[in-house]
C-alpha cells in the first residue's frame, strides 16, 4: 500500500532500484556454468563403475589439472559421498599423480596437454573435459554448451579400454555416444 502512495520521483527511484537489483537476485538463484559442470562431474562419478581393485581406501579421488579448474567448484565437491566413498578433490600436476585419480577433469585451458595426459593414463580413471572435440581425441566424457545448456558426449570405447562401466542412464542422456 505504501508503494502506491509514493510521489512520481520516489516511485521512479524505487522502480530503478528494483530493476538494478534484478540481475544480482537472478545470479544468486541461477547456478554458474562452472557449478553446473562440477555437478555433472559428481553425477558422472555416481553412475560409473570402477574395477574393485582400484577402489581401495574409502575415498573417491576427483582430480583436476590447472590451478582453478571450474573456478574452484571442483574443490567444493570434497566431502560429498558417492557410492559409499567420500569424495576428495585435489589439483594434480605430475603424471604419477594422474594415475591415482578416479576422475580427472581436464579443463579447456589445459587442451595443449590433452594428448600427453590421455596417453599417460592406463589406469581406470574417468576423464572429463570441457575442451572441444575431447571425446574425438580419446577422452571419455566431453562437456559443452549447446542452446544455452550444458550437454555432454561420451566415448564408450575409451571407458571400456580401461575397464570402466558407464550406466545406461548416462548413455541415454548423452547427445552422442561414440562406440
């Protein structure tokens, strides 16, 4: 009721303040692209089956290359639970560290290292990236933005090569599945 009693100038200032605040309010509600991608990474882990021998220690290690992959959102996954394991996130640098990861995220900013990383991995490590043509280059799950949404493609042959099994639910949701 009080808003209708405002004079013309006060009404315009109040309306201007509301209009200026809308983007801030909307961004607080809408998750960032990085948050959505990190959520995808966590869900991919939920729907992946690793060989039992690779799953010792009670932890599921989600690793990434680069200092701030997905603006630090992957680090926020630490402590989540996946298939009875506690997620432990960490940045990895050297090839001997990559082999210890259950999930390895390779950001597009690290695309120049892509072939070296994929060539060095022989362990059952789920590889995920937002680098263009990732699955065509031998990676397992490639994230991309299409029509304003985060989508993904799967290279099933790459996953099977290291004895990983991806749920049929993941395969059904993928835009493209390379056999």
